[in-house]
C-alpha cells in the first residue's frame, strides 16, 4: 500500500555542496547567510526571499528594477536574477536547491556557494558593475560613458562591500535596510 505524504516531505533531502559535503536543505533558515561546513569552510547561503538589498542599497535596487525587465515568471528583477548571474559565471561554485514543493522551509530556491558570504557579496557587486558597464557602452551619450568609466576607476568593490556590510549590521540576522 502507498504511504500518504505531505508534498516535499519525502525523497532525498540532501544537498551536495560544492566542497562535496552534504546538508539537509531544511536545516537552512531564512536568516542564515552563511553555513559553517564540516569541511572547515564557510559557504554563503542565499534564498529567493532574501532581498537584493542584501547586496545593494535600496536606491540602486530600485534603479535595477526599473531598468531590467525580467524575461521569466518574476514580475521584477530580484535576488534570483542576481544569483542566476553568479551561477552563469561560476557554475562549479554554486549549488541550487528547488524547494518550491516544500512548504515547510519558507523559501522556494536555495543557493549555496563555495565561497563565504563576504566574497559572494564582492562577486555580486563585480558582476553587476560589469552588467552596468556593458549597458552604458550601448548609450549614445559619449559624456555619460566617459563619466561612468571615470567613476568606475575610482570605485573600490572591496571598500564598498566593507562599508555596506558594516552599515547593514550583517553580524546578526536582523540587519536593517538602507
């Protein structure tokens, strides 16, 4: 006789991390940004419910959401798109878990990376800057292109990440919006 079950309650609940270790995705809570692995490394943890303001101030998030029209089921640009860019650039450093059928976890998508949360933050900023550089290169305004390029020469990704993380108080799960 077939056992009745709640959707998402059965099957293999192990997610193999980039380092080769495995975790139960149900052990990830919504406030988690990093997982300290038995391999000795810290792995960045991102869920689809984490806002893009985890990486950027709301003012930049608003510009990205106004400027980028997603070609998928999402109504606006968000964290899944940011992680998609990371996954596309570093497929061997990111594992993805689809939890859309598991109502017990509170998220639909989970990404765990081979790098810690701070390094992931730098990677996301670097990739968005590259996207912005590509977009501005198609502008018809040479002055705007020159101004953007000049600003990017002065932009220090590591310093931005340090300042932003300090302002957001990423030491606990109750960071505040900027």
